[in-house]
């Protein structure tokens, strides 16, 4: 474990940065949540300080509300969000900061998704919840869509 309590996944995607970015933002609901779960982006303001409200729906009717704030948004590079705040900068019980970054990698794109945690306990809870499998599936879904495939 690093000093920043980070968990991450990485993929090389055989598509230009601009195509991967468009997929990340425009088709967010299609890749963000590992199937059979699905994401519903009730509100995402793609700008620093913007509200993020995503509901993850499970196959048995489960609903997990993820509310937070977009911390950073750099087109064709990255977006960063946290659940440490809700709309209007209201403090919330923080769990993580999520970073989704892309960079040119030869004739393709390197995608990195990372979750940084405030405490060792939160890091361990996220790891033991199945971070690698869940976020790995999410990255695979993004890769498939960005490369022109269907889910």
C-alpha cells in the first residue's frame, strides 16, 4: 500500500485519446458500473465544483447512491471526483477520491482509474469489497465501448 492509500486499474485501449474521452463522458452510464449492475447518472456537472449524483442499480433491486463533487475536469485528460462533499460543498462522510485519467500511448490510449482513501480502514474495505474485479470490469467495459464493440 502506498502513502496515498491508492487502489488502481489500468488498460491500454486501441483507440485515440479523443475517442476514449468521448466514450468516458458521453457514454458514462454504459461503462461506469460492472455488469449486471448499471449506473444511472442523475446529474453530473462536468466541471470543477460540479455536482455528481450517480445511482448504481443492482440485479436484485439494490440501489447505491453515490453523491459527490467533481474536483477536476480536464477534457481529453482526466476527471476527478470525491464523495467528501455533496452539492453546495456540504461535508459528507468521505470514503474516497476517484481519478480517471487517459494519456496517449503510441497509437492508442492508456486509461488509469484510481481510488484514493483517507484511512487505512477505508482502503482495506474497498480492496476487500472486490475493487480489483469491479473496477477491472468497469475498465474492460470502457475499453470495449471505446474500441467500437458492444457490451
